[in-house]
């Protein structure tokens, strides 16, 4: 198992996703960089699993979806 050095928790709507339900280039590249630095990337949302997964673009770099 990978040893993480820290963790980032982010909300989904209005934080990771913009008002058009898209992940900005800056947010995407930040998630990639955090992964390279062995920081656990947790997306947290009040949405259901199905609803949250339907909004996440394919290939988005994250480690855990908390719903």
C-alpha cells in the first residue's frame, strides 16, 4: 500500500467543479501534482454515488470519493 504524506479533502460542486460542472485545468493539474507528492486526494460530496460519478470526468486523478 502506498504511504501518503498528507491528505486534501475537497467538495465537489462549486469547489472542484465550476458552475458548468467542469474541472478547470488548474484544478486538474493540482490534483496530478498532489498525487506525485503522495498526498491523498479525497473528493467529498452530498450527492449520491451514482450522481457524483456521473459528474466526474474520465481519468480525473483522485483517490477516494466520499459520498
